[in-house]
């Protein structure tokens, strides 16, 4: 069976964007995009996806120069984009995820389980009155306030796909929102899966909600956790926790770290997994942190092309879509490197395997790929050529981080 290709994903997304029903669903008012416009609906979506860290007017000038047309002012563009619901990008990302899940023959799992993680981060937003009122704000102890939002994403750790993302109010609670997220996942994912969550999320309510949803979990807890968990000092221990009329049975696994410290994990997996397995699961959470680093630093998540609520949400969800497309391209390149047993020959990294340069993949998707897919009257030969360039490009790096992660795992004391 074959993995889903970026070319297949692009064709599906292009078909969706060109679908008249998608246009009708995505526009805010019925009369929008009913006449020929300087920048049609499809072009606006592709343009938003392609924007990087440069000024909006610079991006517009370059876009129209390629088209051989007179440029559009950023004010005119900002007015036109307001006719498009930001949910259009959420829809496209759902299309990407569903196609991957329906057609990919090599979905990565751990002992047959898909691994999902969730985490939140604060984003700096354009500091306008409307955004401060809608998303909230922080202050530095003075009268000055700064617009901020709380971004929460859910991540398929092994397949490197962001399967859920939303931008909430700065004043919102991650602990409260995670309850809604796991409920939503319970409706979508009936196959075997495990939630990997960090210390900011554990609560009796969350444990009970996951149990009610028949969802598996492995959650790292702090020393300020439930008293029954804090009192569990054995390496591998079963405990019961009661609140009101509800009693939960939990497994507590204590993981020794290289420096002599320990981490405590709470799970409802009572069979099939040894303490050594949980050590490996604990290490796999690193993928979530890496995903956020790429989101914030490489997709320019905090560089917005507009200052309205709609523009901020469009840019946010567009960044998620581009990151997922890069993840699909990265899987393709990894297969090619594996098939060719590609290793570094230079003295510094001699013998080290290569890995795709995801930073360059993101830049390529935001520019060359989006240009090809969004081109007027584009034929299949053009995007195919783009994908071959993706597959055989020299955008590679020595896979040093995988080696460091394996060293970290190997240094952990063995568990009984």
C-alpha cells in the first residue's frame, strides 16, 4: 500500500476550492464574488496561503506582476478578504486530514495505536482595539495593553499532522477547552488511539471524560496533582480515586530520568504496555513541541497580513494548512531517502542519515507550490513537475536530532 502524496493532496484541495458549493459555503454574503473581480475567490485563498513575512503590499505587487496586471492596494485586498469566512481554511484542512486517513496505506502507529497530543501557546496579535476586545490582552504592569490569543492544537505525533487547531481568547482556559477537544475526537476516531498530554491538563474531570469517551490516555502530572496520585510511589502501581459518587481506577508509572529525577505518568492502559513502553511514549511527546516551534517560527504564525478578526483567523488556519502540506511532502522525501539509503559523506556528519529540511519545504509550498496549483488554466503537467522537484530537491539536513533523542531514551535507567 502507498502513502498519500502531496500531488494527490493538492489535486483534492484544488478540486475543493474550485467547487461552487465550497464558494457558497465560504462567503459571508450571497452577493459576494458574483461578478468578475480583480482577485477572484480562489486566488485570494491561494494568495493568503503563499504570504510569508514580507509586507502585504510587497506580496500583492509581486503577485500581480506575475499575472502581468496592475497591482491592487492592500486596503482593497483587505476589504475583499472580509467576504470570506475563515472556516474555509478549516474546511480545507479537514479535507486534507480525511483524505490522508481514508487513502494512506502506511499511517504510522505505536503498537497499533495512533498517538495524539495537545498543547497551547500564547500568540501576539496586531495590537488593535477590535482584536483586544475580541481575543483579550495582556499588560506589562503599565497602562499599555497588548492583544493576545490562546492557540490550542491537537497533533498526530507520529504522522506529524495537526488534526485540530483553534485560536481562543487570551483569557480562556486550556483545561476547559481540552474537554471539548477530546469530546470532538471521540466522534471522529473510533480506532485505537492514545492521548499524550502534559502537566497543564490533568484533572479528575478530564480523566473521567476520557474514560466516558472510551479514550486511552498517558498524561504527565506535576507534584501538585491529585493527592492519591502524589502518594503513589511505586514504579508501576494501580490506584483508585474517588470524587463524589464517581470512582476511577488509574495506573501510575514512574519514569526515571538520566539526571536521577523522575516523571510520573497517569494512564488507563492496564495491559499491552510495559513500563518500558511508557518510557518510549513519554519521549514521543517531543514531536508536539517541535510542531509548535515550526508553527511559530517557520510558518510565520505571528506575522499577520491583516488586522481584522477575520484576517487573523484566516492567517492562523492557513498556516496550519501549509504546515500539514509540508508534513505530507516530508513523508515523501523520507521514503526516498530511505529507499536510497542516503547518508552524509562530510567529515562532521559522516555516516549520519539525511532528513528533509522542513523549513525549506514550507517556504517552497508557500511560494512555488501554491503558485503552481493556483495558476490560471493550469494543466496537470505543471503541478506534477513541481512535485518531482519536491521529491528530488537537495533540501536536506543531517538527521542529528533523531540521534540525540535516541541517546536521551537510551540514557534512561532500565525499568522492570
